[in-house]
C-alpha cells in the first residue's frame, strides 16, 4: 500500500491485439495493453476514440471481435461481468433513489459475500469510512452532493472486494472544483486498497494528475503507453504531442548536424557535449539539441542520437518553454529558434495566461505571466525541443 507498482509487478490484466467492430467501424482497433497489479492505469483520448468500449471489454460487457482479454494469465472470453471480479462505476450509473446510502452500498454485495470475516452491515460501515462518508448509512441519495454520490457508487463497486476497479468518467457530471477534489480522493482510496484500477477520461490534465501510467488513444488505437511525465515530455507521436499539453509541433528536414562547440550562433544554449541539428522549417530554422539529456525521467531513446543530414524530423516545444519579447528585435529574425508571431488571443487562467499566436499559417501556443499583444518575438532553447520522430527514407524510428 502507498507504494507505486514497480515495472516488475505482475500483470493483473492484459488486452492482446483486441478489436471490437460495430458494423464497418472498429471502435477498438488492435489494442494491446498490460496493466500491472496495484496500478492506476488511465485510458485518455478525445470523444469517440474507444475508451469506453475498451473498458467494457475489460469488464465483460462487450466481447472482442478478435483478440484476447486476460486477467492474470486466465483468458476470460465468455466470462460474464459478475464472474470477473471487477467493480465498475459508469459515467451515469446513478444510485437507486428509493434506497438509503447503506442499502445502495449493500447492493454491491448481491452476487457475493463481504470479503473477510465481517457482516454486511460491518462491510457497509467499513466502505463508507473508506470513501470518507462516515455515518451516512441512513441518508437518502438526494441528500448528498454529486461528489458524495459518486463516492457512494465507488463504495458500492468496492463492496465485494474486487481485484480490479473500472471507472468510466466518474466525475464528468461534477463541477471543476469538485472534480479536482474527487480525483485526489479516488487516487487515495486506490492507493489505500492497492487495487488495480482502469480509469477512463477525456481530460488529459486529470489523466496526468492521478495515474501511474496513461494510454493515449486515438481512433480506436493506442498511440502511447507511458508515465504521465513521459507522455507529457516525451510524446512519441504528433497526436500525443498535440493532445497532451498543447505542444507546438514542427516538421522539417535536417540541414546540418554540428557538435555544440562548433555552433556558429553562441547565443543559443545547449549543454556541453550536445550535438545540434538544424532543421529547415518553413522559412525559418529550428535548432535541436541531440544530447542524451536525462532532464527528468532517465532519458530514453527517441532516435535523436542517430540523426543525420537529410532526415525528416518531427519535433515539439512545450508552451511553457517558449519565451517572449514584445517589440521584436528584427535583427534576430532569421536566427535559429527565433520567430516573429502575432498574438491572436489570450486566455487568463490565473496562474498563467495561455496565448495563441499565429505566424503565417501556423499557430503556436505559449504560456506567460505577463499580458502580451501585437507582434512578439518567440524564442526557445535547443534543449527544449523534443524529437517526436525521425523519418529516414519513409521509416520513422
Ligand atoms: P466518449 O468519451 O464520447 O464516451 P469513447 O472514447 O469512450 O468516447 P466509445 O464510446 O468507446 O468512445 O466509442 C468509440 C466508437 O465506437 C464511437 O465512434 C462510437 O460511436 C462507436 N460505438 C460505441 N458503441 C457502439 C455501439 N454499441 N454500436 C455502434 N457503435 C458504437
């Protein structure tokens, strides 16, 4: 309990090349994922990408058109939901209004006895304590707030002591503040029980905030499975870069690869030993540090070590790594990693302001503390440029 599952925790459940078709469309298209015991694993992606269908396949509410779902090493094909040892909270899985809170939780025990040596009443009390609703047994659901009701639904799902908890957008009906509180509560309940959890959300911020690992889905497929930090900092596809964190994505051809010491323009920063690749992007150039930086998470190979002149690179720069100068210095125009752009709009978010910029037909997203308007000069360091993919003769590393 309270420890994160390590990379060698046993696999609690696995989808191997699972496809689910409805007529001509594949709602889930060749998905392979492995969830470890005790892991908080999140499926995130835009509406219609197949998250709910994937969860329903795990729960046994749908059968795959092809592929295999395993719990541990047991193929669960044909095993109905009530025999899968899963607790499920669906988006709009409302409580029964004519039952008390306690009766709603006890309903979770209709197929099973309480785990351990406790009575049903004791189990209900235990669960209401767990979800931080002590003493609420005799309340009616309509006396509770939305967040409290969802916690009752979670208690009901957990009542029989399932191996796996499945949560499908359990907070979608709640307001922003409550969502934030409930997601931390869900995370802490999950940690306390050390229960394998698969969580569905379309909200990338929520996914990053609560998960051990995240699977980013797009059009029925999984684009990347990684820790929140890696999904955010080291996206492996353009879609992931754009979906998680508003990244600015550029593609260009490598004109030049130089040892850092030989870089002509000394005003750009790179760490000692980095090689620098210069990409031609539209009418400007972007310089990328190719060093093996372990900025945050132990590095990892993304193909940039082998970058050569002539390769086509797709790279991204996070909004918070853009720096702005109002009153742009036109003498720097044309230098690497310096662009002039026009501020189109700004969203004040409290802690920061998200600015939307335009340069020719390209849009960029940045973050600042200070208000910005008009034409600005945008800069970023070569070390802030992440290589998403390298395309050499049509193959992406
Ligand atoms: P949302 O966040 O909007 O719920 P989602 O990512 O959970 O989306 P799914 O609900 O899994 O996506 O749906 C994936 C695709 O499969 C969608 O195009 C959907 O219309 C389709 N689909 C899902 N269930 C069915 C069904 N029972 N019959 C036909 N098409 C379906």
